[in-house]
């Protein structure tokens, strides 16, 4: 679970450092004018959210 949190954090930091063009350049190339331009951020936060939800169910 902590691994997902760290991977999500690295994903978001990488997205900010490369201005949305990396790790998946698809969003920057095909959605430059709409809300999906931030798709890499959405994916990173989704990965972190899944790690957090896993921590909530940890026994």
C-alpha cells in the first residue's frame, strides 16, 4: 500500500517537472485544449488514492 502511495507521488512530481508531457505524453498531445490535459495528474492521484484506501482496510 505504501508502494502505491510512493509511486503515485513520483508520478505527480514527474508530471509537474516535465509540464505534463511525461510519463504519458498522450494527454498533452491529444487533449491540449480540454480538461484531459491534466490526465497524468488524475492518474497519479488515482494511484495514491488506491494506496490510501488500501491502508484504510489494512488489518
